[in-house]
C-alpha cells in the first residue's frame, strides 16, 4: 500500500520547537522535577574496588594495548627503509619516539582525553554526544526538554556572558557549522574503521615475517599465506566476545611486555648504554637539521594504537586503563625502543629485522610465538574499537542498520557486529596479499592514525570549552602541544600518499559516503514526516470510531515522530475499512547519552479524549543500549500503559476544581492549525528493581511511583476508580484479542528539479542502503504473522 506525496523543503531550525505538545504547565512540571531529582540522588556511579581495578587493568592488556605493544616489531624498519647513514640518526629517531610516546599516549590521551569519556564510553562519537548535550548541534531535531530530565543526561548551564556560552551560540548559529562538526566526526570514525583493517594486516605480517630471520630462504608467499590463515582465525573468534578474548589474550600481552622490556634492558647493558642520552630533546633538534623530517612517517608508527585506546574505553573503567599504561605499558615500551636502538647502533645492517635479530638466540622461538600472539591481540584492539564506534554511529543515525550482538551480560559495551566483522576480514586479507610489504602498509597505517588524532584534538577543544569550561590558557596549551606534534607528523605522511598512504583515504571515502548519505536520508525522512503530520483537529473530527469499524485488538503504530500523529496513519485509515480498538503510537528514539535506565525508558501519554483509546509511547535508548526481544518490549510497554492509566485516574479523582483540567489541557500548534490536545504525560518509574546496564552500569533506585502515588491519592473518588477498572479491563481484553505491529515505511525520493548530486544520493545510494540493511521489523523482533507494513512515497 503506497502513495506518493511531494513535500516542500523545510527549515530544520523551524522544526526544533514543534515538540511543545509534550510540555506540561509549570505547576505540573514541578512534582516531576522533584521526582527526577530524587532519582538522580538515588542513582550513583558504581565504585570499583581496588582488587577489581587491578583485575580489569590486567584484562585491558588483552583488548586495549596490543596495538601499542607490537609497534616495536616494525617502527625502526619503517623509519630507515633505505638503511642508516649515521649512528646519530638512530639517537635522534629514538629521542623522537620517547617524546612522542610521552606527549601523545601518556599526557594527551591517558591523562586528558580519557577524562572526556561519556560515562565510560570513548571514541569520536562519545565526544560528539557530549557536545550534542551541551549545544544544539544534533542534526536530527527529535529531542525535547523532557529528555534532559534523564538521570544520565548530564549537562552544564552556562552563564550568558561566559566564553562557553559564546562558543555555544557560535556553534549553533548556522546549519553549516553543525554539518561541518558532523563531517569532522564522520571522518574520524571512517579512519578508525581504516585502522581496523590496517592494524591486523601490518601486525600479523610483521610478526610472521620474523620467521625469515631464522629461515632466510623461505618464500614470501609462505609468509602471506600463514598471515592470511591467522587473520581468518582471528576474525572467526570475534563472536566469543571481548570478555573471553580479553581473558585469553591478557596473559600473552603481559608476557609480551615483560619480554620486550627485559630484552630492551639486556640490549642496553650489552651493546651501548650511551643511547640513554636520547632522553635529551636536543637530539631531536639535531635530527631535524640532518633531514630527519622525511622519516617521521615511520617514527609515528610508535604511537599507533593510541586512538584504539580511547575507542576501546567502553570495555573498561578509566582507572584500569590508566593503571595498566603507567605501571606496565609505558616503561616497557621505552625499554624496548631504547634497547633496539642500542643494538642497531652496533649492527646498522640489521635495521630491517632489528627486533628479531636483537633477541638472544636461546629465546628466539619462544619470543617469536609470543610475538605472533601479541600481533593477534593488537588486531583485537582495533577490531573492538571499530565495533564500538560503529554501534555509536548506528544509534545516532549515522550508519545503516546492522545486527549488533552483545557478548557479555555484565558489560553492555562489549559487542560484536557480524556483518562488519566479515567485511573487515576480507579487506584486511586483501591489503595483506595486495601490498606484501609492511613498509607500504605502514605508510597507509600512519595516514589513518594521525587523521584520527587530529579529529580528536579538534573535538577536545570544544569539549574543554563547552563541557569542562576550562580556562582559555589551558585550552591553548593543550591545542598548541597537540597540533605541533600531530601536524608535523601529518605533513610527513602526506608525502607517503603514493607509497601506500592512499589506502586509508580510499577506505575512508567509501565509508564516509555510506555514513553521510545514510544520515542525510534519515534527516530528510524525519523532516517530511514532521512536516506532513496530521492535525489533531482532523483526528477529533472523525469521532471516537475514527470513521471506521473498531475491531478488538491493539495496533502498535511505529513512527519516527515523538509528537503529533504521523501522516502514514491517515493514509492507513483512509485506505482500510477498520482499525483496532486501541491504537498506540510507538516512537523508538536514540538520545546522545550512553544509556537510558529501564525505569525512565518509556514516556506514555493519551491522545484525544478517553473514548478514542489512543495513546503515545516514546521508548528512549542510549547508544549503548540493546533492544530486547519483542515479547519483553511489549510487556514493558503495556506495564507502563497500565500504570499510566492508574496514575491518570488517581489524579482525576483527587481534582475537585477546574484547576487540574486547565493543567491537563494546553493549546498547541500543529502545522498551521491551533488545536487542543490532552497533556496527561507522565514519566513512569517501573520495574525499579531491575538492573539497567549490568555490573558496570548504574545502581537502581529502590522505589515505585505507583506505591507513592497510591498512598498520596488514597482518598480518590470511587467514580474515577471504577472508570480506571473499566478501562484497565478494556485494555487487557484488547491485548488478549491480539497485538498488530504497523510499521510505516516512508520512502523518500528526490524531486525532478533537484540537483544531480541530490538525486544520486537519495534515489540510488540511500535507496540501495535501505534495501541491503536490516528491516525495522527485524530490529524490533516483530513476528511476521502480526506485522503490517504501510508504505508511502514522499518527494523532497
């Protein structure tokens, strides 16, 4: 059932305030604010014991630090691919490595950027979510002030004349700036996906290539085949989840760091302890004077994995990640690089295989086996980061719908995305087999890593200004130090574009087109639904029967709109002779928060007079939350609906004046018509004994709105009580008669006079993505026997 409509373009800013039909009068708002405040006081972040922090720090080694830890396998080879001219060059390169590790991973990320997490969530989209809560930069205007009452919706209020307020106004001033911010976030996300392809390729290839040190006559094809087999095995293990993989890999990485640290210390003692003078930054200056700038692309590989450190933060608390880095990872890396430099100074011809040749012969094979295992772990770090950031992008409307599997009951941040997993595997094997050379893969890798770091720096500037409200001097210091290092590296990798650096750019362009076009199509679809929603005056004019035969049952009408009646409903009732006795408009929307507690997930209100039996239910999710199976979703929806009816009846029963009716009615604007809509919207607190996000989440409040309301309204009138019982029985009988899920399938097409680029984006790219991505019925776990699709075409 499809029809077509042409919808004129609308200004996004003009639609942002159309959610006013959700507003309550000031006096009715007051008790809700008190309830929200009570909930906020009862919810608190769970404190981790010292023993648990150490345990999680150990486990984080197997997920977060593999990439950083395996960099010594290939850094010096990629720095000096054509050999070493002077031994002082090794000292200068080592000095650069030492201070790069200190400034970027240690100071910038571990002690600054990790603090900018969104309640434990990391990555570019976590920073974007923070900004969306502190400024109106979200390009899908489906949020409302009621969302800000969530216990997890933390934000700051600015003084009107503060620098933060000025920054906020500047950012919100034009749609162009909001779009540029979104583009910046998408670029960073695409480069993280590129990391997820390139890291396994270079890590595994570098580790397996070490076997040629002991067997120099071995063919390079054998190394490629062995690497491909290991990669297939790695990606095939992902469905077991980060928790199990972390416990499996953590001992390997711990042993790896102890080994490289110990071998480094041994080489410093055995070959040349004078390399310790590289801790003086003077040698960096001398190195640049001798033309060392050209080798920066290789040196930058020493800090790869830092971006995965932040993106993987969802899996572990900040304190555990900081503890593991400062106490183990950082000192062992310094010893490893310094020891390699000491060996290379005495054996300059061995720079290509410096790591393996610097290993004492007696422990060569054990180290080779552990190095291969560590390379697999390094790949795990970026794969986990890719899954996390795609889940965030999916929730915020910037990625096509794909299947997301939560692999841990304790930690909802630990996920697995099958479709993305196999795509990454195929592209990773293609890169490994195509280049066959870790030097070119290293150039590609460096381009992706430094781009992600630059994006993080720009987003952190806004976070420091808007969220932290830091003094401008601190912001300038952070910006200058970060950009000096990162822009220097970026200028060097630009000259490696033709030597493999083009690979992440191609990958990023492909994923950027997919993500931006999907987001653009999503925004256009929301705008046409918002513009064409049905006037309540028209609904009321149809009468309680809606001009149709009301058959027993409940119809759940899914819509993108959090307010108003969607146009798809008018299309439905004008083309069919019957409608269900009870109609519930269900809006499932994601908010820029990491999670929405179960007790605050549903908002229920009545539409029109009681005899219409029409309701609205808004189900709110954070980007970390998981849709439960349909039975569980339905159960909670009806629990909240029944509770709403009881609370509404109690409030009516205690009202003995016209005061409540004035509060319960509010004149609002829908389209161009003035109308009156019932305003009995109640945010419910049910199932309060259920844990919302597992052991790593929030401790639930032990309270019940129904008990409190029952005691408060115990003197309610008998008439309202009888009315409540009658409606409850009616709703239950309709539910028993059957529930039908009515999914609106809004199809957007470009108008004939649209620009060529818009036609390509909407009619071909977006249409193709909608066909290949998962259907809404699958996302909501709707059984086919109770599914009804209603389609309509709009031209934008």
